[in-house]
C-alpha cells in the first residue's frame, strides 16, 4: 500500500497477483506474479522506506512469506 513500508517478501504457492501504481489518478499495471514466483515492493522492502506500489490478488492465493528481519538474518548467515 502506498506510504507503507513493505515488511515481507512473499512466495506464491498458488494464485495470481499484480503490482500497480497510480499515475495522474489512474492505475498503471507494473508486474504480474504467478505461481512459484516471489512478490515484493522492491525499493520499499530492500531499503525499508515507504513504497508507492499496490499489490493485489487477482484470485484466491496461497502465499508464504519471510519478514525483512528474517531475510536479513539469513543473508548474514548464508551470503
């Protein structure tokens, strides 16, 4: 959601999502994400700053996620 910090990185087990932003009052689709892909507001998640993206489920989804802190901990341990 715009103005919020993206705190999770999502893995799509089932379903379809889209990412969009608002430009001059109109929704502009940016990305579509399907099964076995990851979805995140990239700049917001990695830099922990408020984002401008909306992420919307287009159908029922089954998602798994990892928090930013868990991602950081794993990155330090394994990279």
